[in-house]
C-alpha cells in the first residue's frame, strides 16, 4: 500500500511510515499545499496512492462524485477528530495497521476511517 498524506497532515507522519519501510509521501514534501482537494485526490489516484486526510467532509463528497463518474481513486483514509493532528505516532501506527490489513491497497472507491 502506498500513501499520500493530504496537506492537513504533518509530513512527519510520512517520515515515520518510511522508517517502517512503507511508501509514503506528503503534500508538504511535494509542494502540493495549495491545490484543490479534487486535484489532490486525482494526483493520488494517478500515483496509485491511498489519500490520507483529516478532511472527511470534502473527501467523502469527492469519493461519492468519483462513484457517480465511474472514476476510481486508490482509496481514502480519514483520520477522525479523536486522533489529534499532532499525534504523529498514533496516526502512523494506525496507518501501519491499515497497510497490514490491506497489503494490496484499498479498492478504487473505498473510504475508511482510522481506528
């Protein structure tokens, strides 16, 4: 599973994932901080990366739109509000568990929440 962390998550999380031999990049590292959410999702889809975000509202709508257009993405993982954005280790650990559970990645229209 390959991850793309949206601009609302720290690049530190991608660093922690890479230390665990996971393929992870962030919008911060790639200079993609100011692009619209739909373009963030399109980039992640082109790269075969599951998009990780805290922005459930926008990305849930974008996922529904992808289904209507029959335009799959590589999955969306939402970090819920109960996991605070500065809890880098907790977010990385939860993503590691997702990667273990879905080694081949998520389905083309899947959206899941971190536990």
